[in-house]
């Protein structure tokens, strides 16, 4: 395959900026698209070329026929979808292929397979991957679903067959709640994914959510880049990610790596992807899903492995072989990623669009910020509420936690409420410090956290006001002396 010379980034925000930067280091030109509300996006300024897509702000990043046509018109060889939006749309990947544009990601058939949660579960089970007991076909009848749930045994979980991110997902702890939860799950699945199909499986209470980063080229070389612990979640959406998991037995870790690489080799997978599992308190492993894209939390893996995942994606799409063997990958230390969201922890985490009036990020050794925010930037209400990601690294777990405390205390955002106060509480919690994490962590801890007490924005405001007052006095004093 020919070398890629220009990439269109079919995304926005921090991931668009991340891809633009990767392209620059590979000496590849970058092109971005932007909606009406994203005209001031920093990724728009950083790219080599930019093109507006007018109309509905959300549809701007979903109209793949228009995006592909624009890529061709701009002489782009390839399109990188980032995460979200069209990143797991098999029709988009296939259309790129048919129109001679390289899709930087997996083959359309793999996107389609793993986009169907039931089909992927059946496929993985067929090649020996352990899965949770549950249905292999969509459940559309509530009575049938209630009968199956009773046979499996409560608690069960109802999941959207097409989609992710915690949408269309409901935990059912007793038979009397089944009908209500079934309707709620199917309605939400229809709203967010255009398909209300759901399936049912056994619910494992308080497991760890562990995922394995996979990277594979077009020549059958399949490697892993370690694991991540994504157990800290709110409403089934990840809040904090850690690489590697701080409390996972080496036997379980090795088995996760073996299962993941073997499965992707058997299926002929290409590009990067993430195989996600639940691990119970007895280290039993259960496959839950495969994400056929770069993950939001990919930086923690990059930091402990030293491998630039976005750049490797581009090289694999070009047809290059992987430049390293499994035994050449060396994992060092621990990395933690905190998703910084524009939401109000004191008001049920309501998303909070608005203008950032002061933006002071953390810094120093072992600190990375992936964000497209800046002072004066307006967070639009049309998209996900994530402002950016704070990533810290240290040689050991204790050092990483201490680094996180310091960095979170330095991170200051004014003008909109954020979830930084929640993160400050978490890193000071004894269970987090000991690495004792499960998917039920936040459910049990939230009432114990004093979010108002740890919100230091008011203290920071006082410091800023004091400094401003002092500066004004000094200026006034100098003026008086001159006079």
C-alpha cells in the first residue's frame, strides 16, 4: 500500500487534536472538519487545513457520505475516525474502502461483528473465550425476557445489542422490576442507537472491569499493550482508568493477555482494539465486549509502554508491519487517567455547558494533559461533556497516587462546574489508595464524599482576588511616586 500523505480527522475536541499532533510527527498533513459551534476549536487552528460543515452540529460529524466526499475533494488519502461518532460505523468504513480512501481502523466486517454485542459474544464463545450466561438472540418480548431472566437467576443485566457507553443498560435485581427496566433499556437503546434490541445476561456484582489493549498488523502479528483497570464508573461510564490494574493477580493478567491475543489472531483482526472483561473476586474471567477503535483512555497505555498508539494505527493502515515483538515491549510504572467533565457533582452531575473564564492546568514531571480547552473557550451543549483528560505517571502505585493528588490540586477551571472535586476525593480515599476497586466503588462511596468541602475553587478565587488587589496597589503606589 502507498504511504499516507494527508489525513482527514472525522472528529472534534481533544481526540481530533491528538490525531493532528500524531500526523505532524509523522510528517503527514492533517485536515479537520468543524461544525458551526466548533469554529473556535483549538484543533481547527492546529490542523493544516480545516473545512466547516454547516447545519445541525451533531450531524456534522455523522454525515459520512459528505465527510468522505470532502476528504476526496481535499486530496486526503485516509480518514481517522477517532472515538465516538463514526468510529464504530461499519458502513462508514466500507464506504471509505469502496471510494478509495483508507480507513484508519479495523476492517468493516470486524467493526460490524463487534458492533453487534450478541454476535460478538457468540463468535468469542465459539473460539473458546469465556462469556457470561445469557441470551444469544435479541429479546423483544417482555414476558419471554422475564422468563429467561428467572432461568438465569437474578440479578441480571439488560444491555443494548447495538451500542455502548452505558446507554440502554439496566441492572435488574428482582423479577418485579423486570418489566420497568426492560422498557427503560429498550427505549434508551432506540433513542441513542436507532435500534431498541436488547439482550440479557447474568449480572456479576462488584467485579473489576479490566480491558486489554490489542494491536495487530495485516500480516497476522497480534500483540497486547498491557491491561487497564476501568472499574471506577458512574452510570456504567468510565470515570478513571489505570494501567496496569493495581490489584490483579499475575495468573489472571497472563490469562487475559493470552485470551485476547489468541482470539484476535483467530479472527484475523487488524489495527488497534480493546477486549473488555469482567473479573470476579475469584479471578474468573468473562468477556463483555470488544471496542474496534482507539479508546478515550489510550494515554495510560502509551505512557507505561512507550508506544504511540495513534501513530501505530496510521502505520498499520499504510500496510506496515509492527516494528516490535511482544518481548520487546517493556511496561514501566503506573499511569492514571482522570476524565475531566463539565458537570456539576453537587447537582447530580448535570452537564454544564458554558465559557471557561480561567483555565490553569497541572504540570511537572509525570503529568500529561490531553485537552482542547483554554481560557475563553465555550463548552457547547451539543456534545459529550468531557473537557479533557489529566494523566499522571510514576514508577510505583503509591507514587502515582501522590502525583495524582498534587496534579488535581493544581488543576483549576473557572466559569463552569467540573468533576475535579470528585477526583480529589477519590484519590484521598483509602480503598483507592490500596487499589481496592470494583464497578460498585462509586455507588458505595458517593454519599461519603464531601464534594463541596474539597472544591477549592472558592479558595483559588480568594488567592486570585488577593493577588490582583496587591498588584493594583503596587501599580497605584508607583503612579503616586511618579506624581
